[in-house]
């Protein structure tokens, strides 16, 4: 007895409708997905300076005298030794002055009043101290004496 032989054909799958459906689902999820906020966009308020309850009267400017001996005088007080080039005490006082001025919403201003016989390097040292303290508004007074 002879059995009939059937040829088995490979089934063909129509992929075009499957691709269309994938693109439709992809576009649906892209449109409907909510955007995730990055950490930089979060509204976080860090503690800062408190507003002044009453106004503080501050001098508009501070005058730094540079004597011919190399001594640096601010508000009648002498800071650092004449040999110090870094002037750490002056930088500390000027930093506090800058912070107090910013809290009072004023521009910190420094006027340098060097003696006529003061060394130029000492004037540069005081200007560097102002820069380290973050004070940018530095002027010179004429006629240091």
C-alpha cells in the first residue's frame, strides 16, 4: 500500500502588520509617558542668611592706611606684622566686613590710603588680601601724607 505523501510547506508569517503594531505601541508609550524631573529641577530650599530685623548702620567704605613702616591700619587698629605678606588677620576682618555688607544688601568698598613713602609691594599685599576676602571694589585715596 502506498501512502500519499504530503509536502509540508514552511508557513509564511506576514510581518508587516506586526511592525506596524510595534511602532504604534512605541509611539503610544512615548506620548503617554510622563517626564521624570531630574534632581536639579526639584524645588529644594537650603537654609541661608536670615533677613535683618532692623537696619544696621555701616560705613559706606572702609579706609585702610598703609604706613611707610609697612604697618596696615584699619579703623584705627593695626593688623599683622609689617613683614607678613599674607596678612591673615586683615583677610579675616575684611571677609567679615564683606559678609556683613552682603547681609545689609550693600556693596563692600575699600579705600586704600598708602603713605607717600610706603613700599609698592606692601600696597600689592593689601590688594591681594582684599581679593582673598572677596572684595572687588577697591579704590585709592589721593595724598596719603
